[in-house]
């Protein structure tokens, strides 16, 4: 159902209910004639037409784009004008149906009461319409923002695939002449990782176990290249497997540790992956690698482009907002730790 149809259904039901309530209480108090019933129906129809005219003014002159003080002032004047017109219209309606009682209907108190009730009904309609307009625009904005975030996430993920392929092919190139058997095994692992990457391409988060298996394949591939120069250790708590994380996030951190840590050390080093659950249902992922952080990297949560840590930071920000964090720091003089915190509940972007 579109908004225009919904608007007319609510208009008819609302002012129809208004006529029904007036007829019902008039019948309870002193009885009502068919002519009086029609008078109430015509009055409800006048409310319907006049509020629709007010809606036309609101949309044509874009009142809801005005500053709040100006909107309130113009709305107040419009409601007062409509209330006055409605009060006059009631006199003509009663006159047309022969229900006018000059001795009662022209008393100041009666006119004031009719004016106040007309203003009240118009004010209720205006507030209801304003609330509907606000919620509808807010919902549209949320959908738009979610779509933009989804596009950004897909863009960031698309950056990681060629980045990984480049690193993996470099590993295989070093083995082709040196050890064809190992090179064949490495190609098989690359095929497995790429197949998994394609399967996970449209997902914003995946099971932690699936991501960890991909990382194990990647590190097995790197172990072939580095041989005894690379030692890998996993310390994974069972609770970690109940979490979901962004695809290729842990793999990107491990790649960063290999590229900027192990590859720069003549004797190689250690990669330790540690995952534990915090006290507030948060997953802490630590990747510890041999090396020394000389200049802390710039972790941008906004901006265009970028790989590695910057890319990961942007994805975390888009999915979890301020509930996640990423930091990198030295541990003693021989190791660097990259730590990510992820909440168990994620923001739904779809």
C-alpha cells in the first residue's frame, strides 16, 4: 500500500469515526433525528475537506522544511483560521438542515466552545500528520543510510580480494622453481580460500569458525613459503565460536602481521592468534607477531580507499558503530599486538 492510499484510508476512517462518536452521544443524551445525523456527516466531511486543503498547503509550500519557530507560528495561524471557518460552517450546516437554534447557537459561550473544539480537532490532526511525516522520513533515511553502508562495505571487501590474491601469488611464485610439489599444494590452498571468499562475498558477517579455517589455510600457505622461519600458535576459547565476525577481517590482520612483521625479520618469527570472550559478551581477538612497531599506523574510520588496518577499521565502524574497537601496540621489545573487540549483537544493515 502506497502512502497516498494510506492517507485517504486514515482520513476517511478518522473523520468517519468523528461523525459516529457525535451521533452516538447525541442519541444517548436526547435522541437524534435522521436530519441531525446527516448534519453530523456533512460536518465530518467538511473536516475531511478542510484538513486535506491544509495538507495541500503544507506540501505545496514545504512547511516541514521551515525552522521550528516559523513552522509553529504558521501552523498556529492556519489552525486558528480553519477553526474560525469551521465554526462559521457549522452555523450554515445547521441552517441548511433546519437544526439551527439561534437562541442557543449564537451565545458567546457556545461559539467559544465550538471554536475551541474545532481548534482542538485540527491541532490533533496536524500533530498526527506531522508525526506520520516525521516517522516516514526517518524510516526512509534509515533505509537510505543502511543502503549506503552496504555499498561501502561491499566496496571495502572488494578491495581485500585483489590485495590477498597479490600476496598469495607472490608466495606461490617463490615455490614454483624451488619445490613444485609444495607449489601445487599452495595453489590448492589458494583455490580453497578464493572459493570461500566468493561464497562469503555478499555476507556482512560470518561464523567465527569459518573465518578461522580460512586463516589456517592462509597460514599453512605462508608456512610453506617461510618453512622453519614461521611458527604459528592458536589459543582459541570455545566461547569464541558462538560469535560472528566480518569476513576476511582476521585474515587481513594476519596478512598485515606477515607483511610488516615476519617478512622483515631475517630469522622469521611467531604468529599467535588468541581469541577470548570478555565479561560483557564481547569477543577479543589478538594477533601477536614478532617485530617492532616504530611508527603507529593511522587508523582511519572515514575516507576513501586503503587496505589492511584502515580498511578493517572502516568496516568495523560501519557494522558496529562505537561498540567495536581496533588498536595496535608493542608488547615488550620483540612483539606487536593487534587487538580487535567485537560485540556479540551486531547492527542489522539489511
